[in-house]
C-alpha cells in the first residue's frame, strides 16, 4: 500500500480534474467538477473555486474529493481504470480551496485486478448493508433467483466429477455382462447427492475456519461458492442443505447395500467419511496436507468400484485399475484450482500442495501425474487389464499439453488462469468419457461380432 504523500504526487500526471462531492444545506448530495493542483510536499490538494451558479462546497463539514480515469476500448470494454478518493475539510488558501486529506482510498487496475478489488470491498459492503438494515428496520441483503442461488450454493456444474466415475463403473460391469439402468440411475443420484453435500460442507467449514475471508482471489473454478460470506444464504440454511443432501445420498447408499450386498459399505462408508471430514473437524483432511489424495480416492476408486459393485455384486481388479487415471485427473483438477487460492489457504492453515511447493515443483508434479494417467491407460489397454479400445482416451494428450502450458504461463495471475482451469476440467471430463466410450465400443463389438478382433475386446 502506497502512502498518502506518494498518492498525492501521482495525481497531476494521472487525472485531468477533480470532483467535489458533499451534502448541501438541505441534505441533498451535490457534486461539482473543478481543476486542481497537488502539493505532496505539504500533504495537501489545492482546488479552484467553483465558478458560476454551482453550489459552493461547504467549509464547515467533510467533503469527498474524487479523481477518476477510464479509457474506453470500442468493442472491447475499458482499460486504464483507476481512482483516488480523499476525505477531509476544505479551507480557503489564497483564492483557492485547500484540502488536507484525513482518509485516502484508491485503486489502479495496473496494481490490483478489478476482481480482487471487488473482493476486498466485501467487508465494507457488509458494514453498509448492516447499517442500512439498522436504519430502515428491514434486513438488507443481496439476492439471487432460486435457480441461480441453488446453482451457486451447490456448485452443480462440478457434478461431472461424479458422472465420469459412475459411468465408467457401470460401463465396465456392462462389458462383463451385468447392466441394470434403474440401478445405474440410482447410483448416479446417490453419488450426486453426496457430492453436492460435500460442496456445501466445504463452504460451511471454510467460512468457519476463515478461509473464505482470507481468500481475496476467488475465481469461477476456485474459492468455493462464498454464498455465506456474501450474505446470500445464512450458515443455518447451508447446514440444512448439507444435511439434506447427506441424508438423501446416504439413504440411497444404504438401500443399494441392502439390496445388492453389504460389501458395498466398504466403499460407501469410506466415501462418506472422506466427504464429511475433507474440511470438517476434527480430521480436516485438507488442512493436514492430504486433500488431493482424498479427492483422488473419493472420485476415483471409491466411486468406480461402488458403481461397478452395484451392477456386478463384487469387486474386481479391472474396475480398480480403470479408476486410477480418473482419480489422478480429478486430483489434478483440485491441484490446479488450489493455485490461485494458495495465499488464502495458507492464511487459513490449509496445507495444500501449491501452498507447500514452489512453482517449479507444482509444474513438475502436474506434468508427472498427467503422464502417469496416460501411461496407466496405455498399459491397461496393451496388457488387457482393461478393454483395449480405451486407448482412444490418449486423444486428449494435446489438451493436457495446453493445460500445462497455461498453468506455467498464468501461474501468478489467478484470473488469467481461469481458461486453463476450465481446460483442466475438460481434460478430466473428456478423458473419462473416452474411457467410457472405449468400454462401449468393446460392448458393441462383443454383442455384434462372434469373434471380435483383439483390439476391440
């Protein structure tokens, strides 16, 4: 943060005029524009007297002097956005008005992104709404429509992380001769409920731990929904949503275990515990540095094996092995999404890998584990551990290379990293669905050909 003296020294080269804002004698807000001269060595700003019929600024109460600049870019928007806002009392000095600032507020998008600036203003907005609520006697809070609020609170689009492993487990079982559509849909619904409960739980416990307040660089893909922090939903409302989804998901799980085999509880209980204690005390797994591993287990082997067991009623090595690339890729989604959150996570005590590792180590880790995912796919296809057509999943290698380059180039720019985070999510989704497609190809070949060639089995 620069000093007020430095800020005054920048005024004349950055702004063309000043706007004096104040309340007139009747209490109405008034603003008038005037020219100015900064005297940083004295810590004052000289303002020309307001000419003509304009209301003269008062000398007996506080005024706000604002300097602002914005450059339009036709067809693109704006850039070079900046402002300085000074508060103080005016006094006459040699035919001009002199302001000695008591308070200074400023922003320049060359020094701080607009998104971060907005995020840092949340506490001020909260105080303002609390003051309005007190003055009006009616609660003043931000609002979203039910649909958008549900979408944001639950982070519904991230359900691809559940769909991929469930579809894969069902596809493996179908190739081995077992498929029940009703059971598949019920498995997907149960997994989705637990996943949505996990998303809501993360927001609840991140708010409790101070992680949301510490993170001033949330993005579309990281930083959580922040609906509690923004005042869109109360803590009580989010807890009720969380409990509702957990009850629904675990209820479906118990039903499936009772009808398909109690051995399903091995993965069901493990998944539920990981989901709850990912951010919840006393375990708070993400705070202990094992968040990436638990996400890999939960959205990899646990979901694939669970979906497979519901259909096949036993576990196989093939289902476990096929889940590993999916596990790695979903862990890498979290891994990259933690990069812009690392300062806030560190302040909140979250020991994520990007918090603990250097940039070079994070990049190396990403490259190594992406390579491992593809190596597992290729090895499984070549050895026959998995269906051989899953080798088509290697088609996403260029997407992986692009994601690596984007992470490297935008590592320290959270908002420039957003397109790469989207690409990384696509990498998990497209690779996972190509694995599913590989099994579907094998199913079709097995059903239509009496002796399908080896590369289609």
